[in-house]
């Protein structure tokens, strides 16, 4: 059987669990399988390319997030082959250009537009985003822990791991980096200021990022959710380096994590008069901060989802309460929904990814049930998730084919159905 046939069969038993909610299983199945049915390109043994949906390129971040919910079925060789093929393709991409966020299936030279500096014909877009280098390590780690297989630890993977750590080390000391990005005739968020190098920063031990996971430019260079993500994946990197018998690389991964952690403790926290000590979203290490949260992951809301902390961590709970309040400039409320949006999409639009993350990081059954109800009533009758939608008029939405959002909804429903099936009787 194919991976799609296997997974469809494996999720079929959830039909009974979801049956109290009319139409839910059909919507769940459509979203859960969407990546496999519409975005996966198996290019031969050991090579998997995953487009985002309505864009033909593969983002390192999105492609990971689009398949994470399939790893639980990797005891099946067809599914394992798909995941290992994506791990291999991602590391190949990292070695082509560790500063790029999105890649072409071949060296066809396709891209949004012509940016500076000129990029490889393999590269769709060269926006340097920390999370682009974190997500491949998350994918490999989740696969390794689920299967105990080490067959993906190839020479290419080893070289990619070195490139990731070297890039992060370089961007800890921004003045030593040659990276810049300029896009002409575009909105300000699509290019970097200060001659393409971004706003000045001081040394903090954290890693500089040019762009957010929304693909919008950072206002200040130290993106705190992404640096928190680094502290998680450097543990993975150290473990992989050990399995690869590379003691020096393991030492570097541990050192990097420790330096980033120290920088976060010193520079990433603010004292909010209403919520107490919380994480900021960005800082420059020079005393300036951006206070916001964005639905794109990594986000402050998503920290437990990423493995940064537990759901009941006090600092996270305070930060979460802030992010889900009117103090977050991108928290929006309407007649049919309320949740975190993004400056990347129209003002007031809520993101289904943010609603899914909110539900998966909640300890409150009532909140989870309410969020699932919101997602069910705001699909505009399509049976799929979208990038964002108007919470007063959900038929107004962005991106009709956005596989990451569908995967997140599928993961949320699967987790809830297998961990708290009785909740569906209350919907």
C-alpha cells in the first residue's frame, strides 16, 4: 500500500470517536491527508519534495510542519521512506544555501523576484530565518525518537548539521556575517533595512535572524521565539553529533545552546505591569524591544508545542495570557472568532494555525472545545483551513490551499481524539 492508503486506513478508527460532531471526521480526514494528496512529490527512493500548496516551492519550515503528524505511522516502510526522503532533501537544501528559506525542486531558477545578492538557481527565496534551520532538526529528531532508526544519519546529514551550527555561530556575532538581503519595489517587510543588513544589534549570545517565520523582516534582530527554539534543537544536534561520533560538533552544539540560553535570560524578558515577567518578541540587545506575538510558529504562544517548556510553566503562562490579550497588537476579536493574527495578512484576520496552537498548548478542556468549534464554523464551507480569515465574515480569507494549516488542524483533532475522546461529546 502507498503511504496515503496506509494512513487513511490507520485514521479510520477515529470515525467513531468523532461521530458525535456531524461532519467532523470528513473535515479531519481531508485536512489530515491534504499534504499527502496535494503537496508531496516522491522523486525516487530517498528523495521527497513537499510544496506549501499554492506556491510551488518547498519551505524548510512548512515542509516539516506539513508532515509531523505522519511520523506516528512511520512503523510502516512507505511512511518511513517518505519522511527519510524529506530529511535527505532538506539537508541537501541546507548545503546548497543555509541562508535560504525556500527551494526549487530542481535548479530551474524560479523565484518570487530578483533579489540581492543573486541567489542559486536552486533557491526560491533567500530570506534568512532561524526557524528554517531548526525545523529540519525537529523533523529528524521526531522521526528518530519514533522509530529509533539512524539510517538518515548520512554524510549529507552530517555536513548539513555542521552547516546549521556554523551558520548560527556566525550570526551570534552579526558584525562578522556577510549576509544581506535587498528586494526592490516591495513593501518594507519584504526587505532588510540599513543597506540590507537589518537594524544594528549588540552582542547577546543569541542568534540574529533577518526574517520572522511569517517571512516578514524582523524589526529587531534577535527573534526571541526562534532563539528559544534553538535551545531545544541544539539538544537534538548534540545527540545526533554523538551518534555520528563527532565530539567537536557535539561540544559546539552544547556551547551554542548554553550561550543562547544565557542571552535569553539576560535580554529577552520584560516586566509587564499587568502580567508580570514575560518574554518579549524581539530585542536588539541595546535596550529596545518589540512586544507582540504572531500566529506563525515559532511564536511565544507555541513554546510548549515546540518543546521549549511545559504548558504549566509559570513564565509561559504569563506570556501566553499576554499574547491572548488586547495588549498583543495582533490579537483580534470578531463575532465568530478571536485569536492571534499576523502583520503578514490583513489587519483583523485570525490565523487557524494560531487557533490550533492555542488549543494544543491549553490545559483547559473548555478552551480546547471552544477553539475546535471556532475552527469548524470558520472554514467558509470549504472543509479546509486557510492562512487567515475575517472573524466577522470567514468567507473572506487568504490562501485557499495552505497545507501547513490543514496539517495543524489534523494534528489537533488526532491528538484530542486519542488523548481526550470524551471532549467530542461536548461539542
